[in-house]
């Protein structure tokens, strides 16, 4: 279900928003929705990647070894 968020921005920022959205043939609200969605998607991806690494890094290192050129390999 879509939700509505109300924010206040300066007139200067709103003008820039309108120009950018117009350049993409979008209403300002749709452009802001796309930007917000992309930012949140990127954040969720990074959080998922960190969780995956934390969960599987030890097993991966045991099976395949550590990074090439690490100080443990130099000895």
C-alpha cells in the first residue's frame, strides 16, 4: 500500500528538483520516489552483503584461503 511522506525543502532545491524531473519527463513526486527507492535499495543490498560476509567469511577462508598477498602467505 503506497504511503505519503511530506517534507519541506527550500524554494531553490524545489526548483532544481522540478528541472531535473522535467528533464526526465517525470513529475517531481515520481522523480523523488525513484531516487528514494534507489537509495533504499542500495542500502538494503549493502546491509545484505555485510550480513552474508559476516556469516560466511570464515568458511570461505577455510576452504579457499585468505586474500592473495596477505602477510600470512609471505612467511
